[in-house]
C-alpha cells in the first residue's frame, strides 16, 4: 500500500469505489415524472432536480457503509466527479443553455 498522508488516506482508498458508483448512477439516469432524464452537469443549484451529487452521495453511502461520516462521503463524491471529469470518464455536453448532461 502506498504511504499516503494520514488525512488523505481514507479518500485515496475510497476514490475508485466512489468513481464506479458515480458512473453507475449516471448510466441509470434520473427518473423525473416517469421519464429517464440525464443528470445535470451543474453542481451549483441545490434545487436542480437532475443534480448528480445528492444521488451519488446516497449510492456511495450504500457502498461505503453507514460508519463513514456524511462529510467524508460528500468529499469523496466531489473528488471522484472532479477526477472523472479530468480523465474524461464524465463529459459535460452543452454546459451553457440546453440539456447539458453527463455521459
């Protein structure tokens, strides 16, 4: 195992699992009014019905268990989304005006 700094060790260990969960959530889409919709690339609006982060946190909690604090899971999800965007695992389509989903 790599010698991670103590504060970074938990995030480094969970990141691959969280990335997979996020890709599974994105692949499934969001059901809104009985219709499968793509997730929104926006992380800004808490009232955004297609926001990815809340559903990704719920899915990550199921995988990581209830012992991990919510703030740590949220940090892992945020880091994983950033990593996936940087690696091209998630792509933002039409980010301004339009239905710019992740894919």
